C-alpha cells in the first residue's frame, strides 16, 4: 500500500562505504605525513643537539687547557674527585694528554688511556673513536707549545639516549594527536557527507504516486548533477504514468457507451421474446461484469493521481451512511445473505465518496464470495482518539492465509461458491480500490478469519474478515 520504492534500504553485496574509504585515506595519508614530519623533527633535533654538544666539547677543551699551567707543579697522574657537587646531566669526559700519549689529568670515570695518543694532526673533532669497543666523539685542542693537548670526549650512547628520551616524550602526545585527528576526520566527513543522506531520504519517499522533482536547494555542486539526472528520470516516468492513466481513463470512458447500448439491446430482445431467455441471461451477466470492470478501472484511474496530503476529509456521521449501505445492498440482484450492522461509533473523518465506495465494495464482495444465504456482519468500533475500525465479516469459504496478502493486488481473484463454472466472477479490482482508499487516508488494511460456519471437507470453518483502521 505504501508504493514501490526506487532505492534499496540495504546496500547490495559487494558495495563499499565511501565514508570508510575517505576516513581510511585521510588517516593513512595523515599517519604517513606524521611519520615524515617526525623524521624531519628528529633529524633537525639531532643536528641542533649535536651542534650544542659539539660547542660544549669545544668549550670544555678550552677550559681544560687552563689546567696545563699547573701541570709542572702538580706532576703525576691526577684524577678529579667527583664527590663534590651534583652530577650533571650533560656528561663530558676530559683528558690532558702529553705529547708522548701519557694522560696527565683526567675526569672522574674518564678512560685511563688517551682518546688519541698521537697529537700530530689531531686537532678538531673525531667522529668515531673506539675505546673498549664503545664509540666516542672526541674534540682535541693542542696547547700552543704542542707539549700536551686537551681531549674532551662524549660517548655516542649519551647522545642517542637523550634522543630516545625525546622520542619517548613525543610518542604519547603524538598518539593522542593521531586519535584526535581520527575523531576530527570522522566528524568532518560525517558532516560533509550529510547532504548525501538528506538527498537519499528525500528520494526514498518517492513512489509511483509522487514523482515530483527532488528538491536540490542547498545541495553541494557535486551532488546537483545527480539530483538533476534523477529528476529528469522522474519526469519521464511521471509523463509515462500520466499517459497510462489517461489511456486507462479514456478507454474505460469510451467502453461505457457501447456496453450500455449492448445491455439495452439484450433487454429489448428479452422483452420481445425473439430469443431464448436462457441464452440471453448469461450474455447479459457477462455484459454486467464487463460494465463493473470498466467502472472500477475508471474509478482507479481517477484515484491514482490523488495524494494523501491534498485529500479532502469531512466529518461523516455513521448512522445514515450505514442505513444507506443496507438499502443499497438489499437491491443487489441475487443478494440472499443477511446483513448485520454493529455500530459502536458516531462518526469518522474521511472523504465521503471514497468512504462510501470502500464499504460498499467490501459488502458486495462479502455477499458475492460468501456463503449463499449466509451472514455478513459490518462492525464499527471506536479505537480512541478519533480513530475508527470497520470490519466486514462473512461466513463463506474464506481465503488461505498465504493468499490473503495478495487480495489487494489488482486483478487478483479467488474462486467463490457463486462461480459454478470454475471461473472467477469478479473483476479483481474491488479490494484494490479499497486498498487505495485506505492508503490515501493513511489507514491500515489487513485480513483475518471471519465468522464461523459449518465444517467442510477442506477443514476450514471460518470465513474472511476485512479490517480497516481509519485514523483520526
């Protein structure tokens, strides 16, 4: 009853998420760029700290040379006492080395052997000096007379350890920034892709009875060509459906006149007695069935363009409406069923013509397809808040549960007891008209078991009940 949807609500197998791809792309590229930036930062930090350390080595070597003036007075190997003062974070180890390679003075824990025992061409930095298998960076500054030199060394492990501490200090903030970046990317992409979801919701409400263009005001420029192409398709589809409805209405309207003339000629022949009545009555019944089919087609053609939001509804008193239906049902040819009306509501809001047509269709179906001479009950109940439930029950053969959902399909018919030849005697459009009426009113149509009847060979002892919940 809600109309066919043009878009699936669940994605097909193999479909990928554009949002996930965008998040993965942004995060992946951000992580790569972050690693590159981290490498650059580490490189720059290593270079700057190395320059600072080298400057410290130079300054320490210059100060160490001042100790050379005391060399002749102190004599022998002298080792500084490290017990005084607090340990420094920047650990530099100096040596005063004589020309013959003897260490005249050294810092606490400095190597006992000289960093560079040969002083010739030893001035400046020496990148890799190995003592006991450990690499050192050493700066050598000879004295003016060339008799001794100041050698200041720093283990490479000291420098790399400081660099490692720096990396550890940056790791936690870096990971937190990555998590924050992931959250920002997710929120930003969600906000940027929000117009896609809004457009999808506007498209999802479209149905064969609402093919108006999808509004694209405020949509991004990248989305407007898609919406424009969709509106073009909807326009062509609407034009095709309108042409089909016009054709159905025109054909139904044009068929009414020849069918009425044919029925009049049959009646005239029956009155004159020029033909055998037994031969003319089936022909007259066929003409009547064709006439009902044409009338139903014309009714559906008029109802299809209607829209729920523009449908005119009025307050309908139920007592006169039910009495009118009782009188009309009594005039039906071959109507032998007993109609019982149980009314427990005063009024309901609905379109007068559509409401009358829907209830009349249900009562006619109950009479024609129910048990001959059986019971038909029209029950009206108030649901509260202004809503009303109408139920039409019969004690006929009923309909199998697996077929009930198809009863409102157009041209779907079931065999009734009145059809002795085994062919359906209805047009298959009555319940379709009822379903369309309920849809326009925003109500609900469903089928249940009807009244009890004597057991038959097929084992079913209940007829059919057609239930409509009319909204307030």
